């Protein structure tokens, strides 16, 4: 139905001998949302960062199908990567620490355009205004500083900053985890609307399985740096094949008082 | 007579509690007109979003509100079985009963286990200290009790682990240590303020199971503060829903989660992604609440089935109040 955007093969990364990501391979189609789930320390954030070359992997290949052809990200120099950064952006977890408190919203959102030398003052202003309305913020937000906004509004600013360059791939690293459930619902709806409007592809890193179930088409389940299960989200949720996936799914407390929590049994885990 | 009966069933009765914080732009209410009771031997959950006043309410019970915050009115009647009851709000800061309250008659488990533990003392030292503060026992006896309690909360290899420091424990294990510290003096009321929010979902399930099992064994009363309705459903007998410093709804866990009376409670439930059909837009609070009034502080009304709700007169009639 759609073409491949990203092919990851045999990606590995260790920190001082501790294996964070261990021989991970996957591919991602255009306009698709792939979820990466796992507990703390499972390597999901390291994997996402290696894919973007925010950190350098030890081994493996990452092939990105950009606007102007295919690139092997692992082989490119920092300088060669710069133009490609426009096509791959990231939305972070913490809406407080990921925005510079000394910059106005206008400056925050315009900076990526300036860095990449895109447009002049007037056209940049136009691009900022366009994305601002897409994330449903008012125009008077531009002259204010991040502290004047709530957590949900700040996350909208973070999303706008990522989208102002019109990327193809957006990595969302726990982008809704820090938000209250009602604000989280608004941001999830926004991410889904923007995907439809702009044809975005999401790599969605999260530990909250209900959020992943809602937003993702396919998921990778990670444990100790390895992918233990992969598949379409409905299949994995309805019929998990691996014991670890079953354990992860059974740990979600149901908001129905008649669905009791099953005690976690790690002893019988076969990994 | 009727008053007396209610007081006996509840370990805690909060009435018309109001807390103000002094800010640059004047006084702000963090909590206003909050009234609810904590039944003895049961788990009461207080659920709400950021800014709902749930943690401030919990801190009032332990008298942990510090300037610029201030309890401006209301009472918190505490009725322990081990000693005579009193109003916590009216105690002076130097009253010796406050010392008995904190750590002996009541204790608290916080969200972030690393900040609740001192990094420079071993975990054994910290659990034993809680006993030595409140009981007239020798150091050896206190250590033995610490060993017993740490075993009970599921720390393996306790004789070795008790001499280790908090940094040598994982997040889940640290929270078990904090729970051991909180329970070692057998408090009549245990307050848990988002104790599993910082933990992975699997570790959260283990800690929730532990808290539930210990509560059923020790029969103490638990006040559980959380934003997660899944956690509420698994643990609570009674639920108090808070919003912007006020109580909107009180009822049993089945009443509130299966048949919520307040539109805000319905919104909270609908916003959980698991309940929506895949591919559909998630409901948000505002899409569920619609034009129902959340801003006017309507009084809590007692309903026929024992639950209480704060609704406008129109919605109250719709909810079946005559």
C-alpha cells in the first residue's frame, strides 16, 4: 500500500560493555505508526536515538528513504546528516525541560528554519503561523515564554517545533507520558490528526500499553535490548505469543473493578 | 447519638477543609470545602488530575503543609483505636501528639522512593530508626523487627540486603523498603501518595498486589492518592473524585467507576485509551462534560444509595434526586 521509509538492520549499541540494544531489525512504512514498548532499561529510547543518529550505534545499518533518494544513515558524516535532519524530528517526553525557558514561542518555533537556512523572515513567519494553528494554539502565544503555558500546551509547542520543518519521520519518545489523562487524550488526538493531514510517519516509544494500542499500527516489544515480539498491534494485544508480552499486558490495571489484577509471575518467564 | 456512630466507623473525618497558598498575585485556594471520611480497615482512593488538591489534602492529614501554604479552616477528626481521638488541624506545631501521629499512628508512602530514603544510611538503619523513634525497644530488637518487616514486603536475602544503601536497590525494591518503613510501627492509617506512578507497569502491578495483600492481612486503613483509575479499580473500596480543590463525587468503587454520576468522572473514564475503540478519536474531558458546569462549587448532595455528588440542581434531578 505504501513505500518503505526506514529499514533498520542488526542495530546494536553498548555503553561501557552494558548491552543496551542487541541486534534489532525492523522496517517502517510511510504514514505508519510503529510502537516500541518495554520496561525501563529495555533499550527502547537508545534504539530510537540510534535510528536518528542522535547517538552512534556500534553495529548495524539504518537506511532512510528521503525526499532526494536513499541514504545509509550509519555511513554519513555529521555534515552530510544535517540536510536529512529536516526530514527526521523528535518530540520529547518532558514538556518542561525540552523547551528553552529564555526563548519566546516564536523563537523556539522559528529556530529550526533558521538553522537549516529555510526562507526569509516573512516566509518563516508564515510557516510558524501555519503550524501554530495546526497544533491549535492562538497567535498571541508567539510572544510569550514557555513558563506561561500548561504542560499540554507546552507539548503542543514541542510538536509544532518538530513539525515546522515538515519532516517525514517523527520520533515520539514518551511524548504523552508526563501528561494528565484528559490532556493526554487531546495530544493523542492531535498527533493522529496531524498524521492524516501531513502524512507523517511515527516511531512511537512508550511504556503505556493502552496508549500504544490506541495510536500504533504495529509494535515491537523489547526486553533487555532485544525484540522479543513484533506484529500488528491487534494481533499482539489479542494473541501475544511470547510470555514476556503476556506478562506486560497482564500488568495493566483495568479501570473495571470486576477485572482483577493477576499477580506478576516472573519465575515462569521463559526468556 | 448518630454523630457518635459515624465517628466510630471512620478512622478519619475531614470537614470543610480549606487550604490557601500565598502567591505573587494574592491568595489561591488549593483546597476548599473538602469533606469526606476514611472508613476504618478499608481502602479509600482520592483520584484527580494535577491541581485537583489531592496531595495537598493528604499533606494536611499529616500536618505537612508549610508556608506559603496554610490551612485556613476546617477540621480533620482522627479516631485511632490505640489512643483518644482529636482534631489534627487544631494541634499546635509543638504538640507531642504530632510526633506520635507521624510515623506511628499514621505513615506515608511517597511517589519517588529515592527522595523518601536517605542516601547515607543503610536501609536496615532507616527501617529500625522508625521503630526506635516510637517504641521502647533495644537496638537489637528493632533490627530484628526491621528484618521481619523487610522479609514481609518481599526483599530477598534480607540478612545481606539490610546492610546495603538505597542506591543498591532498584526502583521497585526501594518502594518496598519505603513501604516497610511505613508499616513497621503498624500505623492505623497508611497514606500512599502516587506510590506507583514512577514505576514500570510490571513493577506497579507487583507493588499494588503487595499493598493490597498487606492491607488485607494487617486490616489497617489506607488512603490512596492517584490519578490512575485503573489503580483505583484494583485497590479501592471507596472513591473520592476531586477537581480543582473540590470534591465532585464520593461512592463505592463500583458506584463511581461503573455508574459515575458526575460528568467529570465520566470524562476521566472515557479519556483512558483502552476503553475507546481503535481508530476512533479519544473522548476528552470537555467532549464528555459538554456544557455541564464544572466551575460553580455546588454542595455535595447525599443520594439515596449512600453516595454523594456535587451537581447543579438540573443535573441532580436527572441523576434521580428528588
